């Protein structure tokens, strides 16, 4: 298969999948004013659950034997939690925690 044909097929499949994911909610739920109760419940429960899973995953390999290895993770996790409690914005919290961790690891805890 030529690279140009492969690129065209890749873009076409990506476009079709994107269109399908945008179309499915309208097909399933119609044009109702409110989504079903289960969808609203999942919308309330899943963001904090995903955030908790991300924090647990990030802290699973923390080495408690030295301060240089534990402090960047703990400080960054605290930044994530505090920013999320303050602003209630998942993207801001996770992004700022990641930037904080990278700055601490690269410049402070060398």
C-alpha cells in the first residue's frame, strides 16, 4: 500500500470514528431535554473516580526510603488536590500537577 493511500485511509477512518462518536448520543437518547438518570449519575461519579485512579497510579512506585524520591510526588499530588478543590477543573489540576512534578524533578530534586 502506498504511503499516500495509507494516509488517506487513516484520515478517513479517523473522521468516520469521530463522526460516529458524535452521532451515537443523539441516536441513543434522541432530542430529550435531559439525558437519562444513569448518564447523569455517571457524569457526577466518574470524574472524581478517574482522578483518584490517576493519583493512585502516579504514587504506586514511590520509594519511601529517601526524601528526594518522595517529596516531588507528594508536593505535586498536593498541588493537584488543592487546585481541584479550589477551581474544580480536572484539566487545570492534572496539567498543573504534571508541570509542578517535572519542574521539581528537573530543577529542585536533582
